[in-house]
C-alpha cells in the first residue's frame, strides 16, 4: 500500500516527505482508538486544536494558537520525535523574539511553549469543539489517506472540524474520504505563519455556514484576518501572485528588463513593498515551482502560467532564495 507513496517521496529527497509517510503509517495504526465529544461550548468557537505535521507551517500554526491563549489544548502531532524536538526549539526561539519586541501578550515564553503538547499520538487532551488542521507536504495521496484515518478515529465526534492547509491542491480532492462534508474546509495560512496576518478560508459547496463561522472565529482568536473564497486554484493570493511572478520571469528571460529593474519598477511604480524577484526569494523559489507544477498538471487553460527552464535549474542547483543564501539575489555576501 505504501510503495506508491514512497516513490515520489524518495524522488523529492526531502526529509519532510519522509515525515509525511511516517505520519500516515502512524495514523493508520491509531485510527482504531476513536475519540468522542464530552461537552458543548459556543457553537462557533474552537476550543481545542490538533495540528498534523510539525514542519514550518504546522509549527507556525501551533505557535499562533499558543500565543493567543484562547484554547483549552493545542496538540502538535508528528510521528518523528526528532522533528518534534526541532519544532519545539524553533517555536521557543520565535516566541522569545516576538516577546522581546512586545509583539505577543503572554505570561512568559515557557508558558506559551508549554501550552503545546508535542506528541507522536493524535490524542488531544480534549476533543470538545476540536479543529484538526492538516499541514503536511503537498502529496495528494498522502493527504487523502491522512484524512481517511483521522475521520476513522474521530467519526463519533460531531463537533470535529477538518481542515487542510494546502496551497496548491484542490481542497475537494484532498477530502474525498471525509463523509462529513459540512465540517470540512480549506484553511490556508501564509509563511511565516506567526508574522503573516492573512488566512484564506476555502468554502466548498457542502461546507456549512456554521463551519465557516467557526473558522472565522478561530482565525480572529489567533489575531489574524480571514478572507473567504471558493475552491479555485491558488485561492485568492496565489491565483494572482503565481501568474505575476511567472510573467516577471518571462520578462527577464526575454531580456525585456533586468531582475533589479523589474523589482524597482514594481516597488516605485506600483507601490509594492517588494518586487516579484525579491518576493520569490523570500517565499522560496522551490515553493513557487511546486505550485506552478501542480497548476500545469491540471491542464487548465485559464491558469496564466508557463514553465521556466531557468527556474527549474535554480531549484535543481539549490538556489532557492534567502533560505539557502542565493536565489535571484546573492545573500551570502
């Protein structure tokens, strides 16, 4: 069953993809121990949060929940104990910086970090009004099986809301194995989660208004702003941003203008805080390529994007932007 999943993971050669597979294995074995609700709270308020995947996005979501002080329990799940340790240190470091700058209103850094349960089991302290946010890498079959196992575990709990943090896949496709369509939606955060204020709520045809309102309240509780959209490729931000970035690359490849001049033009002429190449370097050139490739695979003529041999080579060479020291600009100097 896992061979078909393992092959693309190995090709990616990325530890996060190995972690996704291990998460799936663990969930398969734990789904037999279902949890149920024992009480009621406000119908629109999330009381407990379970985040699946402790990478950058999952850790950021858990951190934002922790610094809000709004929840009875927060559980950050990963099958990889080493990754959980890395996530805990990263969260502590991030909260410490924000606390020193007066950006978070918390009792102490330790109290905020300790409000998160770092666990290799999907067993929250409480499952009352539980929100489950899946935040593993963008592999459709892995995400689908994760949701199948999660639903099997929590199927007797009528208060659970299921959400995916996908940025490039169809929310509907990911949740095919979730029968309670009224309690399933997309919840797209932006990286770095603790700093980025926007969250896109993706409402499917069958997503209930109560679920949407619960998610809106959750987003407000963690100090962020929500916008709502349909399950359209890229949702709102990436639907506009990816073609914009793609057009900037094509302009540079044609020799119409340099990287520096395109960035300067968009900052001074359009009032953008940074140009498209600076933005690609900040968000990760590999991230943009991943979304672009997912869109190209849809064969949708309405998506105004094109492949780029230069971008493909940069990713292959490890020039991913700020996180590697080099991208469209050199940050190593």
